[in-house]
């Protein structure tokens, strides 16, 4: 069995993944594009050893911060892990925020080896359209169809054909579980999370990573890291950095909702922040009865 936990940033996916992993004797595979990188911990809200509570996690912090890692690389590693765990009789829990990584892993997406396949998490749908328009393309996918926009831009930037079907689920025993909450509550959670990141030493983490910025695409594009670049140049204050991270995180959450709702058959649950056990029980009851 595979359980994929989806939802916007800060909604509670990590906590749910740990509880479900313990209940179903499962191992967790990360599908957040930035949490695969080493050293990027606080700014990506990466799960800590304490939070793991003994649950085995995969595809976290295993890529050099200066490496170029694509959805093609992720797909190969994630599928190999899933197949190995299922063969051993283990259940699998996938958790993260990069919908394209999940889609490419669980569906029949295929890439030509050697091509660079990007998720473009740093770009809005409008940005994607503008980049595609530069290639003088006539038939551009609808602005809300992010997966097709990303697919097309990858093809154009690589200059070669990429076969990406993505219509057939490869693992039939899969549950797509979505966590959600009211928009105003989500934005409050995001704002508080960013404040907590700074309290937990985000600035210190950033300062330790400054030598890597020049050669790290991840640092230049990841929310929570790219906002510090103008701060390094004394162009904005630290308070402005914090507000930009909050703003970009809120915008990213909106894009996540759009992608998830269009690409996956999700059973959504409202997160009970007063008693999270209620949410866990609801999800378990649903899975056990379907």
C-alpha cells in the first residue's frame, strides 16, 4: 500500500506522515524538491530526527547543495525505493510539497535520459507562460494547467522531445490524502512558521550557506533562501526578507492547491489543530474502509 499525503505548506503533512507510518508499519519517502538537498534544513522545514520518532525516512538531505538534481533523478530513485519496499512487504508513505515529483513517480511519466527536467517551483503560472511565449509557440496550454506548462517548457528548454504521458497510475493500491484548512488560517500558520524559522536560527543557517550561493541553483531558487540574496547586497532589511518569505510562501501554497486539485484524485480532510489525533483517526478510518 502507498499513501501519498498532499497539501499546502505548513498544513500539517509531516505530523500526519509520522503517525500513519507508525500505525501502518510504513517507511516515509520525501517528495519535496528542496528537502533532498543537504544543509537546507530550517528554511525548508525539514523533519528533524526528534520529529521522525524512529520512523525511517528516505530521499532527505542526500544531494549535494551544489548539484543539479531534477525530477528525472528523483523519479528513478523514488521508484526504485517504492518497488524495493513493496517487495519487502512494507507500506510506503510519500509526503512533500512538489506535486510534479509525485506525479512523475506514481504515473507513467517517462523522460529521455540526459535531459534536464525541472519543476520550476520558483515560477508562477504567469511566469511559465511568459517564458513559453518567447519560443513563439501558438498553442500554449491554459494558464491554470501547470503540469502541461511545466512539461512544455521543459521540452522547449531542452530542445528535444520528451515523452511524458502521466495518465496511468502505476501503483493501483494508492491513497491520495489531502490536508487542508481555511485560507486565512493557512496564511496565519505560514506566517507563524516563518517566524519560528527565524527563532530557530534561519539567519545562522543562511550565513553558513553563503559560500555556496554562487554555485547552488537550489539556494538561488528555494523559498526561504532566495529572499536573502538582496539582503546580502544591503538592498533590503532583514524584516523585509522575512515578509518576502511569508509572501512567497503564501503564493506557493495557492499554486500547490491548484496543482494538487487538478492532478490527483484526493480525499481531503480538514486539519483539526486543536486535537490533531482527530484528524489522524479520520484518515485511518477512511483508509481502512476503502
